[in-house]
């Protein structure tokens, strides 16, 4: 008596389709170094996405500071104690972070740049540990050969601001529910649209803030060439050497237009 044929499946093992992937018909398993979207699901299950707070956009830079600070260029303040160090004192994961110290009543900043051509939406994410009442700012730059845009936020205690092209400093939240000590890490991500020069959103830990009504400032591009850059700055109050630990820097571009 004939039986009804069925499509045989194999267990997900071998090259492609490992542990957590769905089963696939015979002949549907990738060969060699070719993998499928199911394998991306496996990678996310094992490692988690690079984006610790938000998974939209394509990751173009990921730096967990485990290999030093050679990609970053510091601009230190004139006051005693200003410094940019590769530190084991505090870290979010791994064993290292970047420690940025403002010195006595001065500002210290650190910057990293990379080439990019016609990005859509740009995201800048990182984690940081900071003491209460320190002033920390982050700037996402984009130069398009004509203008240099600088999307900027800054944190003063628990108050979060963005810098608007016409209104200047605009309060986003009066209490971002941050953790304030040098071992507890907060994560922040700012997203803005490089095509329209409008802000999109800021995520701070578990909270997301809509800033789509705010426009990104710009100036004439100082140099030729299309590139992006990220900059972080710690501002020290008088007679204090304020500092912050930075970890897990992530830059993204080209988020879907409906997000």
C-alpha cells in the first residue's frame, strides 16, 4: 500500500542553522560559509545584538574599549587633572573602559570619526557611569561637503537637554531616572535624520523621548569630504575634577524611515 509522501526535515546542526534555528527541508541547509536569516537569529540568541538599548539601524562602529583608545583623539582641558585614560577602575562589560576627566574647572572631550556616504538616519549610543551633578554632553557630527551638522544632547544631573537650531538648549526630561555613581552604568542613544536635519528620538535607559519637532544645528563644513564623528565632553565645576567612565560605543546609520 502506497503512503502519502511528506517533506523530510533534518535537525538543525552542522554548517548553518545551528541550535536555535528552525528546521529546514533537505537541501535547504546552507553549505560552506553561506548562512541564512535563521542563523542571524541564532547569533542574536547567543550574543545579543550589539545595540544594548535599541536594535534599529545598521551598526557601523562598535567599540567596547577592550583594545585600547587608539581610535579616539582627546582634547584635554588646561586644569590640573584633565586626562583621558584606558581604565580598569570601572567597566560595563569586559575589563576596560575609557575614563575622561575634566580637570579643575575645565572641559575635556574625546572624538572619533569615520567615513560614510549619504547616510539616512544616524544613531549614537554609549553607556556611561557618572557622579551626580556632573555635566556630560554628546555630539553626533555629519559633514556632507557643504555643511557640518551637529546633533547634541547634554546631561546636567538628572536633566536631559538637546540643542535646537533655533531655540537653543531645550529640556527633554526633568528626571531621566539615571543611576549616579562610578560603577552603575546608564545607556543613552540619540537618533537624528541626516536628510532632513531633524532630531528623531532619544532613549535613556528604559525611557524613549520624542524630539521630532527639533532641528539640528549646522555650520559650513570646515573641511572637504563626507564623514561622521562622535564627541563626548565632561565639564568640571569649580575646584572639582569631574570624570566619567564610557563603555560600549555604538554608531548606527540607515534606520527604516518609519521609526
